C-alpha cells in the first residue's frame, strides 16, 4: 500500500462498492452485484497494469499500460460523479434509467402526446384548505387513463394541493397489484398525514374505480412530489 497508485485503485474500488450499495437501495440489486463485480475486476486489472509498468523496461509497453489505466480510472470517476445527481435528481436521465433507479422510473418516462388539462370538480365534499398548499400531489397514469387523471388533478387543485399529472408506463414501479383499473398511492413521510384525505378525494372523483385503490404502508423518497397517485 506504499504505492500511491495502488492506494488510488483501492479508493476507486471503495467508491464503486459504495455506488453498488446505493444502486441496490434505490434500484436493482442485480445491477449492484454486476457493478461490484466489474469494479473488483477493473481493480485487479489496474494492479496488473501497474506491476507490468514497474517491471518492464519497454517504453511502448509502459505507455500502453499507462493509457489503459487512465481510461479505466476515468470510467470509474465518471461513474461515481454522475451517480449522485442520477440518484437524487434523476439526471442524466439515460444514466438513471440504465441503473434502474426506481425513484426515477416515473420521472424519466416518456411524456404523453396529448395535452394534460385538469378537469374542475363540480361535486360536493371538497373544501380548499390553505394548509394543503405545502403538499405536491402528482398523478401518473398508464395510456388510456388520462381522463381519470385529469379529474383527480382537478379535484386536488380545488382542495388546495399543488398537483399535476403525466403519462407513464409505470413498468419500474413495484406494487403488489398491477391489474388494469388499480389505483395505488405512494407517499413520503412528510405527506403521510394527508394519505387518508387524498384517498377520500379520489373516491369522490372516481367512486367505482376507487374500490381497487390502496395506499402502500411504507414511505418513499419520491422525486418531484410529496405524494403520488398511480393509475394502472
């Protein structure tokens, strides 16, 4: 460990191991294992390249080894640097999608070609509250449920929430029931107190479909919203 190059390699492997743990927490465990395996393999390759550079007098071979080591270390650094914005703000979106970060699955979905227009709620039972303005409720829907989403968002806006909707295939969302017509609510710990009220509003807007509605018991680190209503 006296060689600073070897210490740098160990540091990069440690960073990669931390990255694989982050991926397993935020996204795919399989990809985390692959990431760690590649990191260890690259670490071994770097050590071998360093040994060759120290024990061979041929300048051309040394240059090739140095260039190869530089490329591998650059890949490590780029991976580590972009992991942070990918995990927290889903950028770059392509990188977040490759990592399979579930919190970014909805945020990077393709937008609908049809303009989303909230439908005002005309029925009884919803009174606006100024306290609701601190919460953001986003409604994500599969193709074919835009009309339901527009009605829910209209009701949320009337209740005083910040709300909007967007189309998504919802393929990366892990829920116990994905049958067509199912409604699932996911929330952060911050918005946990409003889950019952949001559920009540959804039932007012969609009384028939709401029979297949459930709120997940765990809290999530959601992007762009405090609470999500998912329409399958």
